[in-house]
């Protein structure tokens, strides 16, 4: 029964994630912590497996469209994986309340950012298509590597701390500061998430913070959900889905705060 | 110069990720289904294998890309790839913060 529930939860998170561009990891860890009684650190470690699954599946699609800059991604991964591994170690010394507080703060911050942008999570860029139906990417040369590496270190650190992908940090940095076309920035960020999450997941796993019995059904659900979400995304008004996501995020943030203050789930 | 457009390179890396994602999906699914009918440690072991393979997929992806760079005599990005690999493996070797 628990297994079925976890597959459904993963499916739902993967579906929302693929339709909105915000990874499922943001939802999975607080739900595991609040509704399944899993300590937040184990919840974060467990949902990292689902984050890797999503990244691997979606980035193989981007790669086949040739929109991923593997060299840029690999370079920035030096910073994201270092940041992720370091914070994953540090998390071992954090107590539960600090993690729950940070997570609640992150959910609140993300929700407000999305609302201020009027429900838009990413800037849409219309891809140019040539006569053969292939996407055309204008020539570019990534710039300001030090800035990109610094931001990647931060994004990786956040990923190792909270078990999230960190796309909302990397994509704007590559696009605005590094002069990378948006489509390439999105694909490359997605490409980097798997390695970044693996860098911290390995540390979580060694510490015993990945609960295999929960991770497997979640990953199975997330895999199916993101496959379906990617197909549905072009046909559905994502704006309403985004507001649904924000509502869930705000609910989880509030619930985490209550949990912190009272020491028990509301 | 754009750094994109190396179709063969992209295809190989995509293949690694695809095999990892689909492979792990089916392995974990097999473990889950078996768990419904079999009461032993075997389904749990299968699920664990799926999870570990999932953790290994990005590591293999970095290794494969690194080897491809070296074969192209692209020493700079070959070195960067093996740097990333080193960071990933350090996490597997040193279990600081264990309890």
C-alpha cells in the first residue's frame, strides 16, 4: 500500500515538474518529511535519487536535439559537484530544525519569486527551425567563466543541502551573464543536475540517508510522470499548473514552519 | 565559434543516460512488483541495485565524456572531465559525517 502511494506521489511530482520546469525534488522531500514521518535528511537523500532519474531521462532527449553544451556543462560541473559534495557532508552535522527551516525558507522564496514574475518560471524562447526541421542555434562563445563557476558553486551547494536541482540559479546565470542562448542554457542546466545530484547522493548514501525502499517506488513514479508531463506540456496552459505548484509549495512551507514551532505535523 | 554540434558525441552521451534511466526504471519496477508477491530480501536487493545503478549513471556519463574528449585529443576538457570524476569518487571514498 505504501509502495503504491509512493509511486503515485512520484508520478504526481514528476508530472508537475516536467510541465513547469521546476524539478520534483522540491516537493518530494517536504512531503516525505511531513506526511510520511521521514526525518528531513533522509527525505532529502531519498528524493535525490528521483532528481537524478529525471535529469538522466530528460537530458538524453535534449542531447539528441543537440542543444546541450557538454563542454560548458562539464566545466561548470567542477563547481556544482564540489559545492554539492561539500554541503552534503556538512548536512551530516546539521540538526533537523535547521534543515526544515532552510527548506521552508527556500519554498517560500521560490513561491514569491514565481508569483512576482506573474506565474512565469522560465523565459520562453522561440526556437528557430531550419528547412530540415532542426533547431538552429546562433553561434556563441560562453563568457565570464569565473562568475559562472561562482554561481555554479552556490547552486551546487544548495543542491547538496536541500536535494534540489538548482536550475533556477544556473539557467539565468548562463543566459544573462555568460552569453549562452536560453535553449542551450536550459538543456545544459538539466544536463548538469544529474552529476550535481549524484555528487551529493553518493555522500548521503554512504551515510545511510537514502532509504532504498522509498527511493525505488518514488523514482519509478517520477520517471513515468515526467515522461507524460513532457508530452502534455505543449498542450496545457502551464500557467494554471504553475499556480497549482505554487499553492502546494506555500502549503508545504507553512506546514514546515508549523512543524518547526510545534515539533509535530499539523 | 559555437561549442555545439557534435552529433556523434551527443549521441553516445545520450545513450549512456538513456540506458541508465530506462535500465534503472525497469530494475526498480521489477523489484517493486516482485515485492508484492515474494516475501524475502530479494526484492529489496533488486531495488537497491536499481538505486545504486542510478547513482552510478552520472558517474559513467562523466567517464565516457572524458574518454571521448581524450580520444579527440581535447586535453583541456578531458582533464576537466576527470576532475569532475575525481570529485564524485572522493565522495564515495571518504565518508565524513557518518554516524
